[in-house]
């Protein structure tokens, strides 16, 4: 899995370069500093030689510069992020904000291509790209990638397509659960028949209690008639703490037939593929 190759020391959240060659040098820098390779010049040449055959900027603000070289013993993945964007000769002529640089041994051609395909697939998801842009730490980047590539998450996406939606929601804890989420209001980021992603502001209270996985709760979403709510039972399966918000992934569980009928109708009304 991609997250298996991610290391905190090879994650750069604030790239300073604005042009391709400078950005490549900046991405290579931690590889040399941490002793994964000895020759900055040979790595730089390998990456530039590959770029000369065609830009690895695949559009949507994403680039996957890569090279194969015998100067390293195992695969290295460097993640870089530029808030302002880098001129990288992208196929859509737009600046690049997210970089995954892959350096592999020569003998690892097939796994190398598999990693490229994995990154390309994951980054087609706009919500995932947005989450990477908003991550506040190296640990959060690794956690996001690990969650996104979980087989269970991928299976759920295939079974239940997600749709972008911006609606106010209320989270209420079920009986016998901890009480720290009762009465908190947030906004949806996306929803599917299998679950929902909710954003909660960390500034709703002076001290925001720690959110935990596996907490069971009720999600209340207002429908077109403001006097009515769609009330869904769920369970927190992941969460991500950002500077100003919590993003919470909730899986729907144990809902009755009426809810199972109402949810698809609600999704049809707001359906906007993300």
C-alpha cells in the first residue's frame, strides 16, 4: 500500500518553489538529507530525464514525478504541497499543488508502475485532494492516505457512490454513549447510502473534547420541509483533526426500512457527483 512507503521526514507541506526544476530540487532535498541516497545530482538528472519525455503533471493540480535508479535500495515516496502552485507543464495548463515523487530501484519496474497507478486513482477524488490541501501535519497526510486506500473504503465507494452536499447537520449521541458530541452542529462534505462525512468547527466550544472512533450517534439532517429531519443511526469510523475543524467519517448502521427508503430520495434531490 502507498501509505507503507510514506515517512514523516519525506513530507513537505510548504513548498517554496514556483518553477518545475526548482520544485524537483526541493523535493529531492530531504532524500539526501535523511541519507536515503548520496547523489543529489544523479537523482535530479533521473527525474528531469523522465520529465523531458513528457510532463508527469496529470491535471487537477497533481504531479507524480518519478524515476528508477540503482542508487537506492528501496522505494522512496516524497509528498510535497504548494499552496500557491508550481508551473509544472501540466496537461491542463494549471499550476500543480500536490506532488508525489517516486524513486524506485531499477529492478522494481512492476511495483513502481503499480504505485503510479494507485496514486493516480486516489487523486481523482476531489474530496481527497481537498483533504490533502487542508492537512496540518505530516501525520495527517499519512493518515489520510491510509484511510483512502483501505480496501473497505474502496469497496464502499464502488457500492455507494459519494455525492458532494453542503447541508447543516446535528450530531446526537445514542443512549449509553459518551456525551461530548450532544448538541454539536456541523456541515456535510459528502454523503452516500453507506455513510456521511461531517465537518465540525473546533471553535464551537472553549474546549472541544477528543473525538473517538467507534462512537455511535445519530445524524439529523433537515429535509426540504424544515420541520422534518432525516434521522440516521451511525458510527464514527475515522476522524481527522485540522487547524479549525474536525472532519468525521460516519458509517450508517441499523436504520429501519423507512429511513432506508428516505435516504435514497434525499440523495437524489441533492445529487452532485464529487
